[in-house]
C-alpha cells in the first residue's frame, strides 16, 4: 500500500499554494488524480517519485519509509523502483527504440526487453530513432521504457492528452494490459472523463492543492438527479450500441450522465459532439448543437 501524508508549499500562477496530501492507494489499484490545471496533480506524482521533496510529512510504501521529515528520511528516486511516463515522452533522441529500452533495463534485461517490444507492438520499429516515430508510437516506447526497469509502481502524467481520439483509445488498451500483466500499482493524471471511467478503480479529485473528494468514477461523475432532468446540454463522452437502442454517455454540468436514444437519432452523432436534450411528453429529443463549453 502507498500512504502519502505530506505538505509542500508551491509557487502557482496565482501565487503560493499549499499542497496538502492525504492519499492511500491499495496495492494493485489503478487510481486517477483529477482536477483543474494547477491543482497539484503533477507535483503529487513528483513527490512520490522523489523528484520533489515535501516540506513536512511521511510517505510509506509497502511498510517502508520513503520519506519522513521527523526522522530525516528521504529515499533517493533511483531507489524507489518507480516507472514514470511523461506527457512529452522524454525519450533519448540519439538512441534507437531498443537502445532506449536497454538503457532503462540495465542489468535487469534478459528477455524482458524483447517481451516489451512484442507486447507494445514495437518490434518492427526497434532500430528507429524517436524523431522518425508518430506521437502514438513514441508514447508506446515511453511506456515500454518505463516498464523496462520492472517497477512496482507506474506513474502516468497525462500520457495520452496530446494524441487524437483513436490513438488514445488504442493506448488505453495497452495501459490496462500492462497494468494487469505486470501487477502494477498505477497512478494516472488525466482530464479525460471517458479515459478515467474506463481505466480507474478509484479517483482523487484535487483543487488548489487539496483533495476535495474521492470515490469510484461512477460515484464522482454520475448524478441521478440530473438523469431525471433532460432539459440539458452536454458533450458526448461515448456511444455504445445496444440491441435496439444506443446508450450515450454525456458530460453535463460537471457530471457524467447516461441516456438511451434510438439508432436513428444516433446516426450522425460522434464522440466530442455537443448536443441539447429536450423533453417532449417525457420522451427525450436530441438536437446536435454548437460547440458549447462547460
């Protein structure tokens, strides 16, 4: 289990901010840090990785003290056995794909790197350098490199946010696959509600350095009261065909809402569309609207 009870004064865009953490993550969970930009999500990952030192507090991982301000304990980053995947990939540009992985694996290599190349479908790219790869391919290399050192904890700082929808969905599959195969404890930073709902066991919502609530994605982003009122507008997060109807998952007023519509109504809809739902004799009518922002 990971336990972070720590405080750190940060310099934010609007002035100084106190990052006040009290987070517990069970072994094997995939949890997400969610919240507005500048809430302290990336700083939380950096604190756990040992890249940012808290002012006060304690970090305990699997009953071992990684940081304790009272006892002057601060385990070095390289001794924490953490894999970290950044939004900007952070690959070595002068190395090929396989050289990036071998460098990260060090003495732990064996057949491990070859397995990662196969798992991430990078075998035909192993002798290429990062500049010749697409964004999705580079992110797969970054994920494989983070796994090459065989970490117990994987930290993902918005790794898919710069990619298009189709590539993002494919990489979400890879993330789940490696999380399960390597029995990792994974902490993800994401703003993508569909991604969070698909991947996460638990979500911590942060605002201005504080944890304001936590729960499952369904508990945090579904609101039954809103689902009873169809005079709303929202953004389509996912479209799921059923036997005779189609289920739309919407983002409405900071909540996730699910509704059913006919296949005909859903014909011209796609993920990312903004729609207006109006009632007519208690039957929802769906209109494709302009690009509202919520």
